[in-house]
């Protein structure tokens, strides 16, 4: 769901298991949050953003990409 976040984590070599440990939740909960089936809290988003420092904004990391096409 958060394509920018997933791409940037991959560039850093951080998988979902490691990210779950960083923000102190279980992997299943994290997967639900990143897939959009569970709500991601602002505090969790801030914790994830800390990984990147000032390199990216929360808006960039957590934008939801539109998968629709123009007809």
C-alpha cells in the first residue's frame, strides 16, 4: 500500500521482521498496517520515519498510490 516506504526500506535492507522489531509490534500487525487492513497510528508512522532521518517526509513515505488509470 505504501510503495515509497516499501521501496526505501528495501534500499536500506530492512525487511518487515526488522521493522516490526524497531517499532515494537509483531510482524502480523505490521503487515496488516502496511497492507491497509489495520490502521497505522501517527506514532508508528513517526517511529518509522525516524529510520530515515530528514531524508524523506512522512507525506512521501506514507502516500497511498492511486492504482487507477485515466480513461
